């Protein structure tokens, strides 16, 4: 490329503004890329990220020491726009243009999978979360014998959400007939998979399953599903759908006279704003609970308890705590711990430090290499939560079953809708 006078002037100006040479900046700065859905249908998964990053920049303002040398820390946030193609594009930008040392990503397979794929292809270390491990691992064609080389993941699995949901359903009086809402996406195809998903374990526990088939997220008509559920005398509804689809389904179910005793949905019912948008339709809905202020874990980075982290977020934003908050925080816990233990900023050294992680975090212990189902997967605990209005005001999520993780205290018993 020919270096023109204009280009040279612009380059020198940029260097002057940075207060040094670009070589010095690159050599003395750790760049961490973060990809999550800031906009689009899955934006609720990324709502807390900017707050977490702002606090991480403050926490890490004095830098990170790697093998005796202190480095400044730069965090670069990219929006996947809730689109898998966009997620892959911004991940490649982080790798090829920003030259990041490490990538963090979270927020359903539509973001985490293409980002992880880009990192694996380009041999850049990456840590991901907020995707059940099966759609993350098998959705990326992971080989159980070899796993992945550059990408590491922590979250719960389908076996955990199945156990959590069914443990709750068994405590109320139903006919054990379950209706499924599994969309045609990474989560829906995994949850509905005959071997890896819900069908096989439900059958073994004596639950009947009515699965009307895959549908596209954003559908405006659930009449076919509701009709199938009514014909099968379904009293329990489960699935993994986006918040707008939950509102459409629940509204149409009421209009068409379908009244199940339990509705346990993944993804859609995670965020308090999504529940508030449902009005009185939100009362009694149940969902998987990855984290709450009641969880007995603390941050390895700040020392904050789960309660303190939630209180800090609520007091400074005026918003209600939400589950992705802690997992965004935990991603930086693991990243910081790994970098501090790394022999250098060479990709192989960072990767090896990540693989050797044994860390108690605000979402539970994160450890790879033997304790999870595969070497790249570390599992975190899961309990069942139920939404209800407290004092006639805001909706709150109460832990109503902890059989799968007894160390996490319950706050009440599951009530039929």
C-alpha cells in the first residue's frame, strides 16, 4: 500500500492523540472483545452488559499484571443485533481489525455460536456463556472425543433444565401431559431433539409430550399449537422461545380458552421487563433460574456477594436485576483470572490458562478439564423460579424448587397457575 502524505499526517495525528506510538499502545494493552445482543429480539440478554463493562473498566483501571508485566486493559463491545450473521461479522472485526487478545460472548446460540466459531477458526481464545452447553457444543459440530482447541464455555445443560422443570411439575397435581413450543433455531432444535432434548427423559418419567413441530421465531399465529394442546388435554406447556412469541402465545391461549396448570418457558421469561409486558398473564409463569440475589456465591474479582451485585445494579440504574447480569460479570472474572495466570499474551498461553481455570465466581464454580461433560464445558447450577407480583407492585422471581442444586435456598413452593 502506498503511504500518501495525507495518510501519514492522519497516522501521526492519531499517534499524538494516543500519547505515544501505536507499537507501544499495542504492546502495553490487553484488548478484550465482547459480543452480545444489544439490539433486536434478544436485546434483553445484553441489557446489563454496558453497566458491567463500565464497572470492569473501573475495576481494571490499574491494569492487569501478566507474568510480572503490567498491561492496560481495553474492552471493546460489539452488538450482534440478535443476528447470527452479524455476530460472526463483528467477531471477525474484533479478531482481524481490533487484534483482540481474548473474546467474551454471551446471549443464546444466535450470538455465542458464530462468535465462538470465528474464534476457533482464527485461533483466538474465547470464553462464552448463556447458552445451554448442548446447543453450544453440538450446535457447532463439536467432537466429544476432541472438543475444541480455542473456545471454552460455562453454563448449565438441557439435562439440568429438564430436571429442574420436571422436579417442579411433579409437586403439583396434573395429568402429566406436556405441550412443546420448540422453534426452528439453535435452542429449539436442541430442546426438541429426540435423543439430547426433552422427548426421551419425559417419556422415561411418564410424561406425555405433544410437539406440533418447529416454527419460525416471530410468528403471529399459534392457533395450530393451541389446538393441538387442547386436543391432547395438555396441562403443562414448556419450550424455549423469544419474549415476543411468549406474549403472542399466552395472549392467544387465553383468547382461545386454553388454560394450562403450569407454563415453564426458557429464554422468554428471563427478564422482568418481558414479564411486565405480559400484564396479568405473567402471574405464575415459571422459568429456569440461573442466578439470583439469593444465590450463595460471590465475585472472585470484586468480592461482592450475589445480593450486593444485584443491589449495586439496581441502585445505580433504577432497573430491576436480571439474570444475565451475573454471567456478564462472571465472564470478566474468568477472563481476568486467566490473564493473571497466563505466561504471556501469546494466544497459546492465554488458551492454556483458560483451560486450567478453577475459579469460584458469582455464578458458582467454573472449572474446565474433567469436571464438565467435555473438556471445553463447565456447568453452573440451576433451580426453578416462579414469577409473581409482590405487594401488588413489580413482578419478582422466587426460587420454588432447588432439588437440582440444594445449596441454593428456596423462597417458596410452586403454585399452579
